[in-house]
């Protein structure tokens, strides 16, 4: 068993019924999901959201 940073389903370990079509998920290619704390995109979205909230509050109090 290899140690991976992010959990990825092994081909033989499907929890669905046999013959059922597997729906592709965001993390199937091994990339971390957007909301993972080690993802740059997550922190970019957090900073943009914080900046937007600050700008709205600043303009409302001005």
C-alpha cells in the first residue's frame, strides 16, 4: 500500500453496486479539491472574499 498525501480510491475498492456507472469526482485525478487548505486556489478565494467583505464594510461605514 503506497502512502499518498490525498486519499484516492483504488480501482478495486468501489463501494457502489457492481455494474453501476461511477460518477467522476473532482479529486479522481489525484489533485486536491479546491476547498483543501493546502490548495493555492482555496487561499486565493479566501483572500478575495475577505477583501470584498472589507470593501463592503468600509464603504458602508464611510
